[in-house]
C-alpha cells in the first residue's frame, strides 16, 4: 500500500463546517472532504511527499506544506490525523513556494543521501526520480498559489 499526502482547499465556510462535523459527526467529516466534487479543489503528492519534504526542509521553509498544520482531530485518516493550514499560513507557504523554483531543489538532490536517510519510497536512484519530484513540486506550487489567491485554508493528511 502506498502512502500519499492529500490536500483539500477549504473556504472559510467549509472549514467551519468541517470543524462542526468533527465535533458532532466525525465519520461524516471524512465523507465531507472525500466528496467527488471536491477533487477539483484537491490534489495529492502521490509518493513524492517525503522526498519533497526532505529537500524543502534544507531551505528552512516558514510553513511545512507536507506534514505541518494544526491537527483538527485525534482520529487518523489513513496514517495520521488531518491538519489544517489557515489562510495566513497558506499565503506564507505560497510565497515561499513561488520563490523556490524546482531548479533550487534539484541542486540539493542527492540520491545517495535520500537513500541513506531512508526517505520514503526508497526509489531515489531511479533515472526518473528527480523528474517525478519536479512534476509534483509544480502541482504543489500551483495548488498553494491558487489557494492563497482565494484566501482558502488547506487541509492535509497522509493517506
């Protein structure tokens, strides 16, 4: 089974509704964020999350866009509890990501280092690994840019 980080943009009203559901009907909260129509407002990192987190951490990001945020429940949705980045954190993350082209991360990429650190999913010596990270990075930058432009929060969890 693969582990992926999932993201969903939430308007202020949706974030409030999620908080209510988590307090009153936790099972419905997961269904609320897993609706098919919300997929246009969501994304996932596939299995690139740990590699991106490893490389981004080297640059000291102001917001951890992979495993940061404030837990909204103690329940696990997959492998951990869902976390929320508020609109201010999303905006700060977006500014950082917009100013961090993938070429900067590629300079820090060392397959042997990622392998020695046992960074999931242990495929860093593959010819396509760097390109794979680049594609997910591009999607993540766009996602956070769009979320910040709309003043949305971002819900994230490892599934």
